[in-house]
C-alpha cells in the first residue's frame, strides 16, 4: 500500500515536471506557435490512439470508425461552446458522453460481428456519421462550423491525455479490463469463464468512443474550424496506423507512436510532394522489422525500471 | 439429491440426430465418467450442459433450475468446464488466466477500478492470493508469471482445470483431461482429480478415452454410442457389458448374430 502511494506520487511529480517544462518553454516563446500546434496535436493523437487501442488492441475488436466518434465529440462540443456559449470543460465532457452514447448504439448491433465484418461495419457507421454532419445545415453542412473559439492549449491537452491514459490503464488492469483481454484471446473460453462477451465488447467500445469524443472536442477547439471532411475514413486509418505501429495491446506503444508519427508528419511538411512516400516507407520498414509494433504488448512501468532482473507481469499492480 | 439431471435430450444438426433421448443423472459429490467411441456425442452433451448448443428437445436441470442458453450464465449457476482442445488465454500469464476466471466473484465495481480505490486494491490483493493458492494446489505457482502458451502440454491441461475451478463451480466438466498425456502424467492427473473432488467438494463429470483412468477414478459410468446412452453402471458392470465391449471392439460378433437371426427367420 505504501509502495503504491509512493509510486503514484513519483509518477505525479514526473508528470508535473514534464508539464511545467513544456509550459515554460511555450510561455517564454522558446517553442513558438508552430511547435505548440504540433505538441497539442500530439496530445490529441495520443488520446485517440490510446482509446482506439482499448477497442482494437486489448479487446481485439477491429474497429475502423474511430474518426466518426471523434467527429461526434468535435461537433457536440463546438455546438456547446460556439452556439450555446457554455463553458469549455462542459463541452469536453458532453462531447465525450455524446460519442460514448453513439458507441453504445453502434456497438450493440455491430459487435455481434467479428473480424473483417466488424471492420467493414464500423467503417460504414463512421461514414454515416460523417454524411449526417455533411447534410445538417445547423452545423454548417459541407463547409463545416467555423469561428469555434480556441480554448485548447497545452494545459488542457496534457491533462486530458494524462486522464485518458490513466483511466484506460486502470481499466485494463482491473478484473473488467481482463475480461476484455480474455475476449481477444479466446471468445469461447471467455464465455465459459462466465464473461458476458457482448457486454464487455460494448463496454470497451463505449469507453473507447467516449475518449475519442474528448479527443474530438479538443481538436475542434484547436483549429477554429471543423468540417465533415476532416473526419473521413482516412482519419480513422491514421489513428489505426498509430495503434498498429505502437503495438496492439500496448498503451505505451500507442503513446510513443502517436508522438513519433505526429513528429514525422510535421517534419515532412516542408517536403509536401515526398511526404506521403517517406511516411509510408517508414511504416513499411517498421512493420518489416517489428511486425508486432514498436512495443508489442509490453508496457513501461516504474517497477520494471527499478528491478530489471525480475520478470514482471504485464498486468501486475503498479 | 441429484445435482444435474438431463432428461430425454435430443439434438439435430441439419438432418443428423447427434443425440437421441439422452438421460443422465449426477448425484451431488459424485465422480462420473462419460465414455464412448469418437463421434458418439459426448462433447455435444457438454456443449448443451454449458449452453453453447440449444437442444432440439429435452431439458437440463441443474441444481433445481433449468440451464440458461447463455454459457456465461451457466458459469454463474456453477458449471465450469475444460475443453478437448485446450483453450487457454495463451498470450496471458498463468496468473491472469486464473484471475480472469475469478471475474464472476469480483469484489469491486467498475468505478473503483477506474480510480483504483482502496476497494480495488484490496480486491486485487485477495484475488492474487486466492489465485496463487489455487496454482499452488496444481503445482503451477512457480509458473505464475510465465505466459500460458510457454507451459508444457501437461501443465497446460492442469492450468485449464485450475482456471475452471477459479469460477468456484458446483459441477466441473472435464473434456478429455488426459488426452495426450503419458502414463506418469495420467497417474498424477488421476490423483489431482480425486483430490479436487474431495477438497473443493464438487461434482465431476468427465469425458475420457483413457480407460484405465476412467475405471480407476469414476464411481459411475455412462457409455454413449451413436448419440445414445447404451449403458450405465459401475466400472465393473460396464467392463462386463456386452454392448459396451461391442461398441469398443467392433460389432463383428453382433453383426454375425444378426445376420444369422435374419437368415434363421427367413
């Protein structure tokens, strides 16, 4: 118990240090606006990748509709701040909840399907959501919503990303999260261990969608404008790429690859023509040499860092 | 009082009758064997008891209640099973395999697992202790942090039994627990099964091809062939039953007799 509290304190101090250093660099303009945009984008991508990893990596349900949930969060939160003039924190929360509810509604019928069929269905649902926004005049139709106040900054993104990571990690390390992993490993066996597989699949889907909605809300308040086109299936693939590259079933992997890919994407901005070529080549190389992703299913943990010799359990308590 | 009673159970797969009027009664605390040649329908019986298949007719009463059509509900009622082809959570540790099976007895809620309250920490701690104790019984505690797929075959079989027991069942269904084991491992398994029946005070129904294990272990034996129960009795009765011998050693004799009787009749 004491050890756990000590570790938690250590982690918190570490996080606060990271936050503080970047915040100082940003406020003293050592890192200019260009950096801030990309750092914020990294944070948003971390939220999206970690939440998709819960669905695809941990629960093993191949979803391709993450951009759809993100767009629900983005639009809902934008309506709340921009149209209704309500505060930003409320917008983030409601954005997440709206996406979560969509997750339940889409999850219940589609999670009866498996593998490729589920992937196609979620892809379809993602597109349906996009088309609905495209044809809703209230949110600007194809030209989208513009003039959304810019509330998203380093502080918001950092702490929302931390909350996302901590909550999803805690979930996975709980008995409920283990049920989800069991479903990935062997659905029949999971069911005969007393696990209601439909319920846990939907639960994972809902939690994933909730955090995707939060990511969307942060996204909407970062770029002044949101359009349905932003949330097409390419966006879903981008998030999926981060998850697969980092390792299906590793939160650490998702975080690292979200940072890495956002970085690469930003660096290559100067070489517009070559950008996608280099980006794709990079992915191919990584996948050739690390087909299980950068981290596989391994996680970073303080315990392992301090006791290198000891074989550590993937799911032990911190 | 019987714990499980199967009454007139039949199931059709397409046009094929896989089970025909199967009746089985299991007394509380008994150790019963279900034997028969390949394709006799033994595993189908298991799949119906656990709710994976829905019978065409007949019913299964467990502990005074009709079984559910959802396997996970039947686990909650107190039925646990192992699989003919081992179905462990291969990429997870041995300990996690057991802890997953403990889920139906989880002591903390979803909310406290998100925030890792004291309730969560206590719950995890007692789960860990319980799981380790169970692994100790099966001599698997030294492998607790190894991945299940890295265990030798015999230990994987033992882990599957340990995992089934972690659900705290009243009835344990073992589907060919000794398959692929050498005589020494089979001997150990026999002791283990007897030990868990006494220690956990449960009822066991097992499917097995290894006759020495069945005859040695079971007090009561049902024999199936072509979807029917062809014999029921103690090991000694079963050994001497001509129909059972015929089912196992071929039906040449009976066929000849039948042919003779047909010829005689004509």
